[in-house]
C-alpha cells in the first residue's frame, strides 16, 4: 500500500542534518537520471545539493539508503536556492512512498534523533556518516 505523506501544519517534522554525506539517486520527469547529495531529511521531505536546479513543481523519483533500509518514492521539487560553492540547494517534499520505504525512513529518523538526544554521535553506530 502506498503512503502519501501529509505535512502537519501545526508541527514541523523533525529534521536530520546529514551534511551531504548520503548520495541520492534521482530520476527526472524526462527519464534522465542524476545524482545529488542529501543534506537534510525528514519524514515529509528533505534538502539536497544538486549541480543544476530542478524547476519548482517538477516530480522526481528519489532513492537513497538509510541504516534501516532503502527509501524510494516520488517527490515534488520546491524552489531551489543557489549555494556559493556547492551548486544548488534543492528542497523537496515526498508525495508518495511505499509502506516499507516509509517505515524505513521513519525508523531511520527516529534512531538518529534518539542517538542525538543521548549524545551518541558515532559514525559507526548510526550507519549514516553525519
């Protein structure tokens, strides 16, 4: 069954800052593929660094690996911002995720948040290089 993330307007989803350490594979609307680096992620979307910006409203397929397993789904590109030395910062929001992928994402976010609260910042223990 497919999950359609609905952002809560009253409370923002917690963000995990990855600093560009996770590679994200993109499939664009025209069928072309591209790679980017994932800078920030939440259960509702994220921020990636891309060499060329996507147009706001473009639908893309995103795929990346988490410590809890792979995440793959459809996303909508939001308004890009120029980053001085690293290309463009491109925010996106998830529009559809399979249940397993959504569960992997939620679990990975929860694990990282729990470790941060406990003060455990070891790269080996988290699985994401942060």
